[in-house]
C-alpha cells in the first residue's frame, strides 16, 4: 500500500512539474536573438569598438537572414564599415539592406555616402539616370545633392515623390527635402 501511495505521489509531482513548466522553455527564437545581437552591435559601435560591433551584426544576420528585420542589421554593418574606412564593404551591406527593405530612406543615403567615399558618384549617377526603376531617382537625386548640384537633385527627388505619392518612402524623402530646401519653398 505504501508503494502505491508513493507511486501516486510521484506521478502527481511529475504531472504537476510538466504542467508548471513553460511550454516554450526549450525553444530558441531566432528573431529575438538576432535583435539582441544587433543591439549589442549598436552598443559596441557607439563605444567605437568596431571589431566587436561588426561581429555582432554578422551574428545577427546569420541568425535571421533574408528578412526585412535583417535589413537593419545590414545597414548597421555598413555603417561600421564606413566608420573604419571600408566603403566598398559598406556598399555591399547597404545594397543588401535595400534588397530586404527598399522603403527606408536612410539606407539610400548611406549607400550614396559609400559611393562618395569610393569616388564612384559619377559612374553611379549615370547608372541611376539610365535605370527605369523608381528607386534609381532617389539614388540619382542624392548623388546630385552630394555633388553640390542642389537644384537638379531636389528636382529628381521631387519627381520621385510626384510619381510615387503612396509609397512609405515618399514621406521620408519629403521630410529630407524640407531640411535642404530654402525656407521660402515648401513641398
């Protein structure tokens, strides 16, 4: 009889422990871990610990590749490469960021900065002008502005806004234009 009581108590303890344990206790959430590594990378980048920042961004990308969230990780990786003087690696990272999220205006700005540091703006401007994709107008406009050709650059970005009024990106471009256009002209 004692054995039966002990066995019943043991069964209740095991069942109770199984019910009390979280259902996802042993699951690994890749997206949460990637965000965590990205945040570590941002902290390292702010501390100018570039090697650690780059490694953390690379880990975030490896954990959660090919998603819209990974576009932020690629962008941060590109910024780290720019900071240490590798604009060619930054260019690739910014292009990857745009591949997964083409609606973020900062990614375009960073890409053009990498072109400028590589002295590739004239050739990239020609590519942008000859390309028919709407986003090419963004790159072309930014290159023109960075080259000191403010009016044609503004016109190109404004043309994009006129052609694509419903895109999320358009709002960011309009806000940017407000910062560079003289006060007496408003979009």
